[in-house]
C-alpha cells in the first residue's frame, strides 16, 4: 500500500489543473542561461550541464519505477505545491533548476583541472562540497514535507545514498564530460545518457509505470 506522501504525490503527477504562469519566466531563465553560453561558444559547459540534467532524469525515472514495482513509496516524492508534477519525485520547478544546475557548478571549477584544493583534486573537491550542500538543501525541504522520504535507507538518518547516488556521481560524470578534450567523446556521452532518458520516457509513461 502506498504511503500517504507517495499517494498524494502520485495523485498530482501530470495534473495540469495546478498550472501557474510563473512557469513561463522560469523557462526563459533557462533559455537565457544557455543562450549566454552559446554566445560564448562554451560548448563544453553546455554539454557538461546536459550531462547533469540527463543524469537527474535517469534518477527520477528510476525513482518512479521504484514506486511502481513496490507500490509502497519512491525514494523521494514531491507532494507539495507545484505548477506541474512531471514524475512522482520531479516537479517542473525542480526540472528547470536542474536544467542549468551543471552550468552553475562548472563555473566554480578552477581553469587548471590539475590544481588541488586542500590537497584534493579540485574536481573531486568541488563535487564533494557541492553534493554536501545539495543534501543539506534536501534536508531543509524534507523538514517542511516539500520533499519526502519513506524508506529507511534513504532518509535523514541515512544520507549516504542521497549523497552518492543523488548527487555525487553526477559531478564525477559531468565534470569528466566537461574536461574530456575530444568533442566526439563529449557528444557520445551526452547522446548515450539522453537516449536512455528518451527511450525510458517513451516506454514507461504510456505503460503508466512512471
């Protein structure tokens, strides 16, 4: 039986009756951020950001499948107010945030990828700090039931998987795509991630699994 939070979040999935007009300016914020990077021909940052965004979608799809196959709860749910809930743990506000999340963090990287911070490779250091901050924000959201956790292995007392699978691996893969010198390798990585996302959505949404 679904938990109360899961049942509420699932009832909101793709319900257009909650639409709010602030979605439109949020969309243009995302467009503007990418337009600025296109103007600078900063293709590596764009592809790195698309890596982050695609990995978030993979997480969200897996989260939806967890709920479908257990009929108990996803690892995380978004039962609170939103202009549009896309998947059980992904609303449109979160989607727009993660659309340029990677660009924000890529801009924090030192230009020298071999430099160290406190003796730690800077890409690893930034990924660790950023993941910690993201988990901290999730704790705040969870405290007001905007983002809910119902499983004992994914909650405030056990943040390890939230840290590692929720965020940290995004940074490792996203920074790798950003740093990889060959454009063909970057494009292949991003294409592979988004092929999984698009195929999954095309299969699982019509089946009613996510």
